[in-house]
C-alpha cells in the first residue's frame, strides 16, 4: 500500500533565498520532505517543543552566519508550520512560543488533528 506524503500547511513564514542562503534552503527542503514522508527527526536537526504543545518540534537549519528555526507540529494528516525565525540565543523567546500556541489554537478551531 502506498501512503501519500503529508502536505505542509504554512501558518506563517517562508523558506526562500534570500534571506536563507541557497544551501540552507536546500537543507530545510530536504528535512521538511523527510517529515512529509513520515520520518521522525531527532537532534541535531529537530527537538521536541512541549512548551508549545503536543507533537510540536523545532527544526534547526544552520546557515552561513545564523541559525534558522522552523517550529512545526506533526499531525496525522499534515505537517503544520507555525513559525520561521532566526534564533539568536539558546533559549526560545517566550513571544515565539506564545505566537505558536496562538496559531495552533486558531488552526485547531477549524480543523481536527
């Protein structure tokens, strides 16, 4: 039985050049494709983000002189992209966490996961 790839649902952000370098964009696309195929990623590429919610993660993309973060949730039927940002510190800013939670709440209001 062939299973369809999960679609990406972008609630916010883009992965494009610029501001991503070409190599960082390619890496992000490769990792997102793995998620679409149902693979589970772990460190150093992805880590759980229970502070945002169940099945939420942070995808890490190293670029030439910065590190990009894609916050996402894996649902049964889709990969939900919550935020794309350049992370400048070890700790995720509380505003990013709250924004991701708000986007999930709005998304779930019209969608059962």
